[in-house]
C-alpha cells in the first residue's frame, strides 16, 4: 500500500476529519451546480468523511462517493446511512487507470473533488480521466487551496499555477469563485471536449450565463491562478 494511502487510512481510522465544509460552502456548491435533472449522477472523488457527496445526494443527485482509503469509505457509509441508496460509497484509487475504468464512461453529470487534486500526481491525466466519466454537458467542480495563498511549509496542499493550467485546459466553459477572499477557490468547468485536444481552452466565448458581479479573468495574467493561456470567468473577485 502506498505510504500516502497508509497516512489517510490512519487519519480516518483514528476518527479525524478534515476542514469542514460549512453551510456557506455547501450553499455556493448548490448554486454553482444547480438543481439536478431527474436521475442525474454525481461522483465525489476523495470523499473523506463524505460531506460533499451527502450534500449532493440531498440536492437530489444519485451520488457515488469514492476514496482510496477504506476507513474513509466506511466513515461515509456510517455517517450517512440514512441517505442510502441515493448516496453510495466505495473504495477507488483515482490514480489507478484500471480501477477508474471500472466506472461507466460518460455517465456522471457532475464530478467533484474537494481538497484532493493537489495530492494527486499528473493533473492533466486526472482531468482526462474526469472527462471520460462526464456526460457531454457534465460539470467538474474542484475546490482547492492555491499555493500562492499558502505559507511556504503548507504549499504542498495547494495547486500551483501550472496545476491550474492543466486543470482548466480542455473545457468549453468555466468560472471560479472563492469561498472567502484569499481562501479556497472553486473551479467550475463545463462541457468536456471529448474530441481531439482543443486548440484553445476556456477561450473568449467563456461563460454564457454570467451572473451579476461576474468578470473575465485571464489565467495567464492572474496572480493566483496564473499559468494558463485562456480566460475563465470569475465570480467574487481574485
Ligand atoms: C484532504 S482529504 C479531503 C477529504 C474530503 N474531500 C474533504 O474535503 O473533507 C483528501 C482525501 O483524498 C483521498 N485521496 C487521496 N489520494 C487519493 C486517490 N489516489 N484516490 C482516491 N482518493 C484519494 C484521501 O484518502 C482523503 O480522503
């Protein structure tokens, strides 16, 4: 078993959680993804204790929570037993192609990852796996720290500008919002390109359904999320 997985197994087996997703965060999540269509399916990757997956099940999604740590899966099942069968949980290592291929292609309308992507190697490969799982109009929502907002000793838990570029390439549209100024950032990426690699990603056409207060943000110039080539729409400010 990889040493990182042992770490997470021990963490959850000892009854520890992680930074809690509060009501404010869950309300913004619900606003960002909108009400699900009947029978819409959601996948929460690296579910930990299952807060995002439970919130999605409560919104009406058929939610599947996966984590490579058995202890996290057990905790999610235990904490949210009352939400079954709308919420299910299973062990799955999202860096393992064979395990990921056990999930049906193009069958999830929403994929979420909260405080997970920074820990996974090869962000572009992760994005490719997510694209394979999403329906053509699917949404990938990633909540993460950014390295530029973290002290030196905690930068390993954040996304670098090049991670952000790898994350946001290859989507029709996208926007981001911050949970609080200088806090966690949520990327909302829509419409995976299932064809050949795109010439431009998230480009000028951007988000058609902008809300009040929205604005374009050029990732290439952005202080925190820089490193990419294309524009995304930001809600809430940098
Ligand atoms: C910081 S915790 C976040 C947990 C939860 N998403 C939350 O926000 O509370 C990171 C989670 O990612 C899981 N994880 C790390 N690497 C993984 C992998 N390769 N496949 C699936 N889950 C993974 C860990 O077991 C852990 O539950």
